[in-house]
């Protein structure tokens, strides 16, 4: 072995020899000496949450829904909470037919104003601001009548006669929405972990993330009627069985831990969250009860739920 090779190996050894306890990063060093390591809200969580919300906003109109109303029928007007900047090209498949109608009306009025009838049109038409919302219209339409409370695609009333949709439409919609809520639950789960294990170091962003994680556990359409009555059509049934057990554990902790009680009371709507949590708990328990006799995973999960919720 020549001198050059031995020199390079010696330099490698000297680099590796600097990994001593005294040269550890400051957060880990403070943790080893008994001081809690500082935590900060990871930018990756905010980035993933933004990407997930962007995916939901780019769904075609016939698949959109309001995030706070997971049981509603798909609606093209469910993207009212999305922010779109005017001035760019507006695609009907991206922002809905109402935006296209407003954009075409604006174009028509602009071209008419440039013609010989500019003065007549200017005296009778209402100018449209460049910052007008894409969901507004130049001519205000009469308000639509409110939908009846029972006009939902999914129902938490498991005793009612399930509605039969053609082509298993309810199953497809339920799978899409439930996977969205599950993904959001995973994105914000580190915030929930921090709230439970390091409540003294919880920041406002962390608490908001934990609240988003708790809210993502609620009212998955896959557990509602009519989809839950057709479990044989649900792919990867054990996936939802295991996740419903996890939801039940999280909701139980939200009732027991003081930090989660404060988060649900201040950031999750308080009594509104409590009602939705009770409904979700009943749906998940009913799911496990229905499968415990035919699915070993559900049978094991049922034994855990029996000890937590005292059910038969």
C-alpha cells in the first residue's frame, strides 16, 4: 500500500474521529444532558398539506365536495373555498362552469365596449373589476333554495334503508374521499404526536396541525350507508378495519388527554366536534362489529374496542 493511499485513509479516519459526544448537534446534545430538544413546525408538513389541498382543488367538477361536508353529493360549486387569481386563463375543468360563464361574459362585454356601441353599453352595464372573484357573476342570480337536510349521498343512520346508486357510484366516491381524509390524517399525525408527548413545547402551528389531524378522523364516507352495507365490494377491507381501530384510539385519547381536550374545544369547534366524534365512533364500532365474525383482523380489533368503549 503506497503512501498516498495510506494518507487518504488516515484523513478518512480523522474525519470519522470527530464524531465525539462533544461535537453532537446542539439539540441532541441538550437532550442528552437532560434539557428537552427544541421542536419546530416542519415546513414539509405545510408543503404536503398544500399539495393535498391543491389535488382536491384540481378534481373535475363532478367529483368535488366541500371538505367540511363529506357526506354531500358531488357538486361543481364545492370549490368556493379555493383561491384563484384573476388575470390568468380560466379552464372550465379546473374551476367550474360558473367561472367560465363569468369569464366569457367579461370577454363579451369588453369586446362590445370596444365597438361602436361603447357609450350605450357603458351606460347600461355594470363594470367588472379585475379582482372580482371567479365565482361571482355580472348579473346577480336569485339565491338558490337551500337543500333539505336529508339531501346527502351518505348517511350515518345505519338503520335506514340504503340507497342503491348505479355503477357503484357511492363506493367510488366514498373511496376517493376516505383516502383523502386518511392522507390528511397522516400528514398532520406528527403534530398530534407532539401534542401528546411534548405538550409544553407545543406552538400554535403545532396545535392547529393536531386539530387538523383530529378533524380528518371524522365521518369517513366509507363507514356510512350505503357503502358500509356493501363491504364485499370494498378493496383491501383490512386496510379500513385497521384504520378505524386507529381512529377509535385517537378519539378516545381526545376525550382523556387535557391537551387534546383544549385543542378540540378551541380549534375544532367544541360541541360540534364532540357530536361528529360520537357519530364517527358509532360508525367505526358498527363496522368492526359487523366484520368480527368473518375477519380475524376485525376480531382482534373488536377485542381492543371492547376494553376501551365497553361495548358488546
